[in-house]
C-alpha cells in the first residue's frame, strides 16, 4: 500500500521493484499480496494494454483503521488491553513504547 500511496498508478512489475527488495519478498509473494488487496477492495486495477495499473481505493487512515480493527477482532476479541498485555509479556515493548503508551493514556484521561 505504501508504494501505491507514494505513487500511483503502478504496474505489478513496478510494485514488485518497489517492494520486494526492501521487504525481502519474492515476486510471487508481492503478486499474492496485490491479489489479496484487490479482493479486499483496498486497491483497484485498470486494464492498460496488456498490463493492469493499480491504485489505492482507500486512504492510509481508512486502511489502517480497517486493518487494525480486523486484527483486534480476530486475535483479541476486539479489545486493545489484551494486545498490549501480549506485547508486554513477550518483551516486545521498549521503554520508549511504554512512555508513549503512558502519554496516550494521560491524554485520554484529560479528554474525559
């Protein structure tokens, strides 16, 4: 999605060039991802000669909201606290992460 938000429309080959190397993914993996994004309706394809041009259908904020909600629903019954607890118990929260979470919670408390 980042590749398409930065520059679009792109062909599948251009997406592979932009994404595969930095992510360490094969061409087949990138093309599978393109197909999943098409199925989800996150991107669209337009026939241009013998190729397809891909562009995002969702802006970054909408996409992130949908994906994060889906992750929470699938793995943590829609709740954020078990997600944070999981990261805490598996030592995946850095001191900077903890400080940021505390700051966000303080902001929420101030807003209520």
